[in-house]
C-alpha cells in the first residue's frame, strides 16, 4: 500500500481472520480472499479509521476516554465498522494494537 500520508507509508502488519462464531463476525470470501463477508455470506466492506484518543490521555488535547468513545460513536453513525488505535509506549518498544468494532 502506498499513501501520501507519511504515517501510512510504512511497513504494515497482518490481519488474522478466524471462524465467525458471532452473528456480526466477518470472514474472507472463498472466491476472492481479498473481500470479507458476514455469516450468511452478505458482503462486508471493511471501513475503518484510526483513533489516537484510545492510546493517549490528555484532556486538554481531547485525547481521553470520553473523546475516544464520542469518536467511535460518531464513526459508527457514519457507517464505519472498525476503529483501530496503536501505541508504542511500552518500555521495550513493542507496538500494542487495539481494534474495537463499531458494529
């Protein structure tokens, strides 16, 4: 993936798709492993956004739990179904990734 946004133009990780045991679960389609479907095989368009407030705590910058939940609720009302956040604040430099589905 290439992007004009410097934050996105970096090496990327991976996404593991597991058995969809919940009604809202998603899985890769059999005919095209680059597309998702929900149980019942209805197509699922993965649309997400990044949420910096999930990884920081600064009320003056509106990066706190209240701001994070407000942002997630707003994105859900706009049709987004995934919000992700990354933090590399661990002492060993490891990256922590949290993904919260809005649906």
